[in-house]
């Protein structure tokens, strides 16, 4: 192990870390359900669990969050200034001023629109009317500005599933479980058309002209209507469940369960453009027009932005599910394995995300070789895929097949001259893969060099040593094993954990190995004799990952309870604990100045080392405090007791303040001076002074001074604010028991003194 001072490659001393703060987060902002686009098309209104988040499309970051945990929002709609949310438990519609600043209260009002849950809402093109539909089939229209109901429409059977205003007319379109599209005239408050043409729920409406409407539904047809007469003009079979529809460049774009965008020319009823989702034909659940293109939402919360040629321009990840693994990728990027078949490539600065699709099962592990711009991923589909970064993007160059069960771990070699890849699987084997003749140019011909049965139970992890000579594997059989990389020979077994091993790492500078296990322990092992050197105890649940940092002088580990701990390898002491996750923390990446962690709460945290900053701040505070203490001594020496009293309050020095108060009270008019001094104190200084008095009052030695200061405080004009200040109540309550005790003691002392005086007087009389 490294002992004493440590130095980097430049010869500079590396300081031990002791404090981290979250610099930024990649948070979920959409977990399914309703999603709306703001009229200016710069923001998205998204349902995220029980909350509503406003997401800036340019950055993909949530800028506002509304709602509470107990009252989940079920549907949303909004304009450029106002957001409406309908809630399940309270049955309320809440109006939010979502562009409000942090100081301004965002909730404008709440009202009960229906006696049953609201299932659909819509705002008209003028942003003056709000439509709401409920589970009882009733549709109501509300005046947004004046806050009253203008219309109530009955007649729908079942839950209202769709509500939409005509873009240019005072008409409202609704559809419910009866599969009819009802057209309501807002000028006459009457039903003008009952459109019957679908045999499954209607999901979307578009209006190519003022008199034409196209409806799409789950019955796999598009129906064109003449809404002036209510006549069905034609039906176009599309052979796909329609979940969303939008107008784009004069074409009708549809999206559905096949994960394919289709653009239809209604003049010829032909599909002009067909674009498959880049996410393995993910089922679409929503489609809205966006600028010159469309914005499509997949069922796994990917938000894809297409241009007018239906080419993907941007991908926003609404929800990453469980983040299982994180590794450095191409410059300025990270590679993430989440609970999906895709790999996320994230820009570390902007958090913009691209997706790599190739696996057909959940990706369990990833590793990167920065030297050769390579990425390897392993999956539940029993394969390992090798990706090559070219011109700023990754492409699949090879697929390694041979495992007969889920491939749980993968790791690259480190030295540039002899490239190879190792993988482990639930089939209990360790495999080494290498391009033909070890030539990096022949990655597409990567083949298995050898296969070894490594453990008796599922293997969880694999790592290659920095010199490429050794491989270590960790398994649920409670052991870690060290292998020779060239031939796959077993060199040693690490025994000592009482549960399965989840992570194993080689030290970057020493001949030792780090392991973490389900027994809540992290252990450090010596490679020379495979004995345990150190055991780091402190976690309360399974330790799922561990890493060396600070050139091997420190260790960072993460746990199933979401906590991250930093350890000193020499003392085995926990330096600090980082609390940023609420669920199992699987992914961990430690660099020399930061930690990146990902967990099952779909949160990716970027932790920044602030040790140097805190040390500088401590030095600065000590210097300021030293200067102020010197100033306090100077004031006392010069006899400026009033200034010294105020400064001792500011420095939080209760007993220095006690001494100053005693000197003031010793003056001829000390009580008056003290009262005048208290008159000029601020409320926070009054609170500190009252806390000091309560502390002094606990000691009978200081009781007289404490009571005199308290009397001066109660005699001042400041006492008018005491009753309204709840913070002072705690200190008043702390004063009472000790004051009563001192009063009883003094009363008893007075009685004894009186009796003594009486006895003395009687003794003098008897002498006479």
C-alpha cells in the first residue's frame, strides 16, 4: 500500500480528499403519462411520478417542478404563462404560474372542477378557455381569466379520453368510452355532431383545414370528416394502432405500436415517408407537432425530435430507470448502462444524450478503452458487443457470441500493444476475446481465445490488472479469484467474505486487490499471498461497487442503501459519507477530482471534490475570527464596553459576552447602560443573547449576572416582539426551571440568614 505522501506524474503532491458536493445531476423528468408542448415550443410539460416538471427542450433539463407526493397529477395542459394540473386524490384542478421566480408563489388557485377525477384537459388557441373532461362523461369549459364555468356538456358515456378545441372555431371536440366523437358548439352551447366511425378508442385529432378533421384510433384506421356537415368522407387503413398524429409540411404523420413514423399524403392516401425509431422499433405513445417537424414519445420515456424529413435531430431521455454502470467514453462523454437494451452516451457538460441500440436484452455491464476509442457492452441476450468511436459517434463493429447465459461483466485490457477483452457470465465461465492476431484493425474478427469455468455460482464482476497480466473475478459463491491473463490459469482464491462479491478492483499502484460484498464489507487483499490486509466496516447493506482513488491512497464504495463512503486505505477509517441517492447505488466512477454515481432512483450525480475550497474557507474564517478576537481585546482594553458587548455577540462567544456584561453592570449606571445597549440590538442578536442567558443561568455562579441581563432585556422596548417570535420560546422555556431552582435556593438562604440574625440578636440580649 501507498504510505506517506503521494505524488502524481508531474511530481506534485496529491492531497487526500475529505469532502465532496454535488456539482450537477441528471434527473428523471418524465415517467410516463401525459405530456404537453408549450405554445412557444420551447418547453415540455411532463408528468414525473406524482409531480409535474417543466423541461427546457434546448437543454433537456427540468427548470420547474410542481405538485406534492400525496396528491398525484393525472393530466396536464398549459400555455406560455399558465399550467393546469388535475389531481387524483383531491379532485382539484390547480393553476400554476410556471414562469414565476423562486420568491413568488407559483400556485395561483385551486378549484374542484368535477365531483369525480378529471381525465382530460385542453386549452383553446386564444388561451382564454380551459376544457375539462371527467370519468363521469361530463365536459366543462372554464373562463381562465375570470375563473368561472361557461359551459357544461353531458351525453358522453364512460370516461372522457380525448378533449380538443378547434384551432380557429368556437368548437370543442370530445371522445369517451362510447367511441363517438362529439362536436360541441360553444356559441350556442349545443351538440352539433355525433361522429361515429371508430370501433376502438380515439387517440388523436388533426385539422388540415377549418372544415376537415382527421381522427386516428386504436382500430388502425384514419378517418376523414367534413365537420361542417358531420359526414364521414373516407377511411384509410394504416394497419397499426395509432397513438399519436400530427400535421407536418402538409402531410399527416402517424405514430403507433410498431415504433414507425409514417407520413401520409391525404390526396393520394399513400405513405410518402416511413421512418423507424432508432430505438429498436420502440412503441410510440404520443406525437405532437414541433416547429417544422414532430416530437415523438416512446413507451420507455424516450423523447425523439424529428425534422421535417423525419430524421432524428435530438433525443431526450425522460427516465433512465436503474443506472447499472457508468464509464468514461469519448472525450467529454460518459457511457451509461441502464435497465434497458440501450446504452446511453451522455455529454458531461450539457447532459445531452444519444442512444446506442444493438442488444436485445438488458445491458448489464460496459467498459471502455480510451486509448483505442472502444466500448464493450454485455447483456442478458448472452452476447458482448464491441463499439468503435468514429467521427464523434459509436458504431457496432463486432458481436461476441458463445456464452450460454446472461453476460454479467466485461472488461478491456489497458496496455495499447496487446488489446483483448474478458467477459464473465451466469453460465459460470470466464472468456477472453481478442481480434485476429491481436490486430486492432481486425476487431470485426474478434474470437474467443479461451474459456474457463471460473466459479460455482453466478459471476458478478471481472477486472483486468493495469499491467494486463492478471484477471480477477467475483462471484456469488463468496470468493474472488485471480487468473493469469495469458492462459487463464488460476493463481489464487480470496476467501473471507460471508456473502457474494459484487465488485473487485486492482490497485493502480500497488500489488493489492479491493473487493466489496453483500456482507456490507469492503476488503483489501495482498496479491503476494492472497491474504486480507484491511477490512473497511461501516456500510449497513450490501456494498455494490468500489473503486480506488487518490492514486490508490483512498477507496470509495457505494451501497444498497444509496450511501457512498470514502475510506483511508491506511487507517481503515471512513473519511466522509455522501448521501445523494434514495435507492441502490450500482454505478460508480472515481477520478482524481470527482466521483460520478448512478443508482436505481434513475439519478446520476456528479460529485466535485471541494476539500481544497473548504480548507481555504476554514483558513479564511480562522483569520477573520483571529482578527475579530484581537479587536475585541482592543475594545476591552480601551474600555469600549458597548462595542465589545456587540462584537462578542457577533463572534458567538457567550462567556466573553458574560465578562463584558459583568463589567458593564459594575458601573454606577450599569443597568441603564445595558438596557440602552439592548435597545439597539437586532432580533437575531436578541435571540443569541437570550440563548446565552439560558446558558449562564444553568450555573449558580453566573446566576446574578444572567438575571440582571434578563431584567435589562425585559425592561427594554424589545420585549414587544417576544410574544410573536416562536424561536425565542425555546429559550424562555429553558430559563424557567433553573430560575425556579435558583429562586428556591436564594429563598432558603434568606430564611437561614434571617434565623441566624435572630439567633445572634437573642444571644446579645442574653449577655446584657
